[in-house]
C-alpha cells in the first residue's frame, strides 16, 4: 500500500490558490502572462513569487474550463503576446472560489491561538528573522575560519541550541503566553479525548456519579438546613428560640406573653417572629384537601422581607384579641389552583376551621412559609390561634408554651452575644413570674438545628449522606486516576518524543492536568444535572402523612461554587497522579530502548498498586457502612415500640376544620368507631388526639380522659410497663369503650396491686 506524497498535497493546495489569484487579477483587466506574474508580485508586496512552471499550466487549465479567453495581441513594446480576459463563467467561478476561500480563512482563524494580534505576529516574525540572522552570522564566521559550509551550519546550530526552546522562552517574556498555551492545551486535550471515546465516557461517567452525589447532598443541605426558606432574606443571621426546663431533657416553645417580653426587651435582635405550624381541611368538590398553614405574629411578612403580590400582610392590631381578626393571607399555589388566579380575590371569604376568613393578601410565587417539611399555603394572625390550635385561648396564658418562633440577629452580633442577653431576659422573667417560669430557660439554635420542624431530624441523615457521597467521590477519583495512569503508560512514546524535541517537563505536566480538567468540567456539568434531577428525591422517598412534603434542594450560586471547588479538587486528585510520574521520565533510557517503559517498572507498579489498594479500601469501607446502615434500618423497622404494630392502620380526620363543635365531634367519633368495628376483618378501632411517632411532641400531648375536664394543674400521669394487644399481657380491655355517663374507669399498670 503506497503512502500519499505530502508534496502532491501541497501542489494541489497551491494550484487551487493560484487559480483564485489569477481570476482575481484578470478581474481588474486583461493581461498577458508576464503582466499577471508582475501584478501578483506587486500586489502582494513582493511576498508572493509565482513560478512560471505553475503560472502557464494554470492559465491553460482555466482556458480549457472556459473561465478565461485568450487572444494574440501586440504589447506596448511591440511584442506579440497572448492576452487573457475573464469570461462570464470565470466570474462565476471567481465568486465560488472566493466563498470557499472565505470559509477556509474563518476555519484557519479558529485554529490560530487566542489573543494573537497583528502586533504580536509582527514581533514573532521579527524574532524569527533575528534568530535566523544569528545563525547565518555564526555560520559565516565559521566558514571564514575554514570550516566546510555543511559543517559550519551544523556546528552553528549545535552551539545555538534548541531554536524552539529559545523562541518559547523569548515569547514568554512578552506576557500573555499562558492564555495561548491554555488554548493549545485545551484543543489538544479535546482531540485526545475524541481519539479515546471509550475511556472518555467511562471517566466522565465515574466522576459524574462522584460529583453529582456530592452536589445533590450539598443542595439538600443548602435547601433544608442552611437556607431553607425561599425568598426570605438574611437567613444566615436567623436563630430559633427554644424553650428549655433546667435539669430536664427535651424542649418546648415559648408562651405568648414571654414572646412579647423578649420582643420588647431584646436589643440585639432586628426582629422576633412567631410562626406556629397548623393546618385545616378545605372542601375540593366532593373531596377534602388537607393544607398546611401557620399562625404568625403581625410583623411576619415585614420581618422576613416577603411582600405579598396582592393585598397586604397583617396589621399590628390583628395579633391581639380572642378570635377577633379572621383574616388570612393565602399562598400563591392556593390562589392559582383553588381560585384560578382570580384578580379580584381580595375581600372574598374562605371557610377555615369552621370560621369564614377574609382574604387580605396573596403571597409571592415560590414562597412556602418558614417551616421545613410541609409547604405552607395560608397564614393567619396570632389572634386566631384558638381556632386552629386546640387547647383554648392561650394568648394571655404563661403556662402553655405553644409558640414556635425565630429571630434575626443584628449585623455584627454573634449568637453567643445574643444568647447572653436572652438568658438574662429569661432569668428576669423567672424572678418576676416564679409560679409559671421557675426553671424556664431560652436557648438560641441555628436554623439547621430547629427542633420544631424536620431540619433537626434530617441533619444527621444528611451528614451521613455527605460522608457517603465523599467516599463515592474518592472511589471515583481513584478509579479515574488509575485509568489515566494506564493511559499515560500507553502514551509513553509520545511523551518521550515531546521531551526530546524540547518540550518542558512542566508543560507536559500542565497538559496532563488540563486533560483531567476537561474531564472534570464535563463531569461537573453532568453532576449538576444529576443534582437537578434529584432535587425532590427526599420528599419522594420519605413517607408523608396526608400532606405533600416540601424538602426541596437549593441549586444556587453556592452549590455551583461548591461544584466548581469539587471539580478543581478532583482534577488535582486524579490529574496529578499520572502527571507527576510523567515528569520523571528517564529520557536517555527511553530513547535507547524502543520497548522501554517511560517509568521504571518498580515505580510504576508501586503507583498502580497504591491506587488499587485505595480503591479496594474505600469500596470495602463504603460497603461495610452501607451494610450497617441497611441493618440499622431493618432493626428500626422491626424494633418493638412497646406495642404491636402488626396490622395497624392509621387514618386522620379534622372535624374542627369541617365546622363540627365539641358535641358533634364526639357523636361523629363514636358513630365512626362503631361502623369501623362492624367492618369485616377489623378486630378493634380507637381514636386519639396524637398518634404514635407523629409530629406533635409528647410533652405537649397529655393523656386525657374523654368527657372529663381536669383542673388547670391536674395532669394524669399513668405509669405503664407495656401496651400490647397480646392476650397473655397483664393488660385487659373491656368489650365496649368507656363513654361519658357509664361510670368511672381507670387504667391500671401491670405492677399495680389496686
């Protein structure tokens, strides 16, 4: 098989270019062969030299194609010459050739290094001329001393050294060379990746899993723990007010009077806000829809910097009084879906918890309240707490810590400083109100440790997920490093040749790191796409209780910055592995041996063995951790909570939201239980205000007897060892549930004798 002669290719390019130049010259007027050659030379500033051996074959070729026509005429010096003219076909060919030439020039410009201006090209030409003049003078001096011309040229070049290195070193002094080299390295790296599509796809896929898992976890941390409230300003300075009892575990909220005291006396807070989670049931045709809401203080929307798109927020007077201000601000989603984006929604009434509420505002799109877990769709003022929160009117009661609240620190104030001030306020309240505030303390917690919503419960889960994602990233980096190292061994001849012709070792290392950077950038893009697809994964995985969960990931500039940082870190992690050994190439031994390795066999084996050991160790640790996690989840699922969960189903109903008063609620509940017990396959049925493992903390859910109203300080506290429907259990239940008027009843523990 014969190889194509490079010279033939150059002649082909020259002929095509010469045809275009001849047609363009004849466009200015008829000329003979000698005149065409002189015109080309003069028009190019003596740069283009047309060889007669190429000119006349080109003229006759164009004449044969009828692009030009020729006639014998007498020249100005009385010489008989053949004059060539451009024909109509030649004009069309000239237009086509010029279009092709313009496209070629555009392609060539793309291949030229970036930032190379006309002045820079002139300096490069002058540098080449200067170096060539140096060599000519050195060669001439040697010839004058009696050396043969061939020996003089060789000795002059040997004395001068590598012309390419001198040129690169001199160009580096001009500045801006790093950008040109970066462009060259990027183009070369892309070509190398295209030459090995299998390797490229595998490397990008491995890193996409590593970077994507880390970006997804950080977006969850950002959207759930660090900045969980969309459209709310200053979340980095927000703290949660948590009630504590000295010497006791657990937490509570604050009472409304205590919250007002904090709001009046705290000087290091910009604002203090109440935002108690609640809910109601709305009729949706022949079905009912459960929606989440919040009981808030009047300064809620102003304090968090959220302005309703329609109407207003709450006025200061609307947070006081007993059910005195039935007004509501609805969410954008409710306004869009339930009210069809009605522009005249303001002033209309919506029945909530049996009370008509006047709609005074519509929250902006994307705002889901200040609660992690459920999307809030309506807000009512604190004066309506009795309507939405059972337990009676509590705005003037210091004994009931029902308020969930947060505050924003003033700029420059630390949480420790604010904690010292709030502790002083709590001690003063304890001194002024010893009967209700004895042992009561107030603690400031960051948003990611908010005990009133899902943030605190999910923080440990997200921490575990972050550790797992980090291990996945390390495994991916080790895998790609091994791939790149093997690939660098396959490219040892290329690296040896590049070093032999003058390429610096630093430039070689930069090239390999640039190739790793390209892989990292592609993987970072894929990782962000994976994070975007998994932004609602937690809400889909975690079980909901009748209301859709709201646990969104926040993919903002911070997530992009973290992803960029991970991208750079991964480049250093796996890019330096093949780059550093490549910088230690033994050039002499590699050139001597055609099959010699670039690196020593022992060194190469040590690096590869280390990478394999790292991969195996990390994979083993990750598998062990995953196994322990699965085992823990299994133990949690099968662990006994103290009562039997087999065959138990849970359902919820909100009669207060449907407008039932206390008497009708009791009647409905008893009739519902009777009907459910009558169903086939149902052994027993009961109702309770608080279900096991529900959101409401047990400290706020005392055990009460239906039909009996205890005194203010009377709280039943039964002791029990075990609750189980097992017939062998010491517990016994009557065949019928206790109802008011049927006589006294009691719950006896297993260890009780009476």
